[in-house]
């Protein structure tokens, strides 16, 4: 599992979410399986997905971040 504090930190760092919003998104993921971190152009979204995945791997967490087309 991925610790909730780690997920909140990722949301704050990579998606510039304020703490309260990061907690809300983390809880959406926890309860519903996914949450919206933001809306970005394809290039920026791909970069953020890669950065989150790399950090999660470095910390041995199975955190999954993906982008979806609107």
C-alpha cells in the first residue's frame, strides 16, 4: 500500500494542491479508486505522471498516477 501522507505530499509537490485539497483528492482515491489532480496539456500531464511514478518507485510504493483524456 501507499501511505496516505506520501500521497498527500505528492499532490502538494507535483500538483501544487493546498493541503486540504490534497487530503480531499487522496480520500477520493482511497474511497472511489481515483481522484482528479488537475487539468493539463498532454506534455505537462505526461511529465507529471512520469515524475510521480519515479518518486513512488524510489520509495517502493505502488502508487499509480495516470492521465485521462477529457
